[in-house]
C-alpha cells in the first residue's frame, strides 16, 4: 500500500473515497456508442451520399489515453457548469464569435434556451414584477413567466423589432402606483430572426436598445437561437442558383451582425445560445454567456434542478465539435445551414408571390431565422365590422386547416391577450417543408384566404 504522505496528511492521489453515492461505471450497461457524421471536409458538399466519419465514445477512452472525455465520465453525475471539455470548446467559440468586451465573463452549458430562460426568470424576478418583451414574442417566454407570477409587458414593434422610443416612453413614464409594481429592470428579446415576426435588429438598433438599457438600468435576456441562421437580403430568381450567391470560403462570422453580448461593456447581457436550430432540438443542450457572478448563480440553480445536461448529449457534442470538426469545421457547418435555409426561404417567398392574394396578404423578406410574418388586411373581409380582428383571424385559421395547411395565428404570441388587437398576422415557416413541397402548402393557404375574403384574382 502506498502510504506516501504530505506533512500532516495523506497524498491526495492516495485518498480512497467512501463519500459520494455515485454508481460504479463498471455497472453502466453502455460500453461504447458510435455516430456517423459528415467530416469537416465534406460539409461543403454534404448530401445523401457523403461518406462521413464514424465517431466512437468508449467507457475507458480516458484511461486508455484515447480521449480526455469518455462514457464513464459523461454518464456519471456531472457538475452544474456542464462537462469541462465541452464547456472549454464553447467558451473558445464564444470568444471567437462574440468577444465580450469585459473581463469576467463566463459560459455555462445548459439544458437548452427554455431551461435557461426559466432559470433566468427565477433568478432575476419576484412575484408580481414586470418583464419587458415585444408585443408579439416567443410564446414559451410568457408561459415560463406566468407560473412564477411574473407579468410580461409588450413593447411596440416595427420591422426591426422593439421601437426604442416606445421602450424609452414606457420606462420614463412608469407609474409604480398605477402599475402596482416597481419599474422593470429586465427585458427579454429575440434580436435575430425574431420568433414570430422574423425581424432582425440592425446594428444601429442594437446600440440604441443597449444605450436605453444603460439609461434605465435594464438587464437584457438575449435569446438568440437563430443567430447563425442569418440570410442574404437578395432573393435569387431560381432555387438552383442560390448556392452560387454564398461562397463557402466566407465563414459566417465575417457576415454575422454583432450580438448584444458583443457590445456589452457593462456585463448586463444574459446571452442564451442553443444547439436546437443548428444541430438538433432533441439534444436539449445550449450555453449561456454572462458575467461570472451571474453564471455562478445559474450553476447553483443547476445543482438543485437540472444538475447538468444529458451526458449522452454532451459527449456526442464533444466528439462532433471538438474531435471531428473543430472551430473551423463548425463555422463551415453554419455556412452550410445559411445556404440551405436561404434556398427554403426563397422558395417560400416565390410561392407567396405566386399564390397569396396581394390585396389581402403582405410580408417582409426575413433576414434570419425560420419565420415569415404575414400581415392580413382584415378590413377587406366582408364581415370585418361584425366579427372584428379576432373573428377574421379565427376564420382564416379554421379555413386553412380545412384546406390542409397549418399556419399559426399571431394572437398566439401575444403576452397579454386582453390588449386590443389592431392588426391580423400569421406566422409561417420555411424550416419544415422542402422547397418542392412548399408551393403546395402556400397554395392551400392562398385558397383559404380567397375563400374567407371572397377574392377571385
């Protein structure tokens, strides 16, 4: 027995643990797991016939010197920061892409953006308080807030997102007695490829909002799962030609708008990133970047809730990102997604121009994300005055379902359904259907609109 000791105690390497109640990896019934993925070199020509590479994670890779992360570690109880190996990769990625302009920022691996948002609301709000958001916003945001007794107040939008003058007006004129709550100190936003409106804040708009956050001491929840799905403004004339407009030699970070995190000099941005839109939603994994003090609170919250994201998800991500692709390979993959979603967006736009009645429906070209926001000229409806905006919206929704297409009503994204509805909108997506099927779906939606509005052209 090795009894070499430091003065006053045993050598750390000689400590025998009778402490944690962790199961022995010997009894994990998983000896190895294998994945087939495109190699970094293949990403530019990815297709159904790519050769790919096989990544294998074994139970004893670390002991055998094959990897510094194996199944024995991944499937054991983890820590609230997420696995160190994956955390290091995502921290390096965040430094390269966003380079936060203050010193004590950190990343933490999360169970995805919904989990991160829930933890943020639990950390930064009290029951009865208000959080600012957009007048139409990601529905899960207010569904997270409601059980906590937190109220969402919507800020009016334009084609770039929340209107700075409206934000300033609401905060400057805040009446605590009338609102029965202190002035809000938290704002939630989806700045890139906004869900549901598809809006993307320009750099100027981001700076305006950040300056107002400084003026009113707001803390910003930057929910940005579509950040890497930024698309060109021009729409190609032919689907088959669109791949010629975005060369793979240009990695996306050279064209991406700066994030709010990248202009955050005060440490007042809580940035949420997700693998859901860039790899797979079922991974249920993402990462948060914030000041070290805030990250420490999220880690403590993880320890009594999530504990750490799925070990299978983390080792899959580590094998793919760190060992197979590297930082450059990941950026090439993101360029590939930009091309593919540009093809789908443009197919949807052409179908809308062809099949939707121009008198009734209008839209803007989305510059990022998965969604297009269709504005309906509801006043042209023959029963507009009798059934109102909500009646028109519901009739369109029901008629579209009968026509065999699902579109999402704008009211589903209103934080406060009691607010008077001024316009009628529908959210449609170019993410789910292939370009060859999209025209049929849009044609069905157009038929529903023509039926409701009695339009013949």
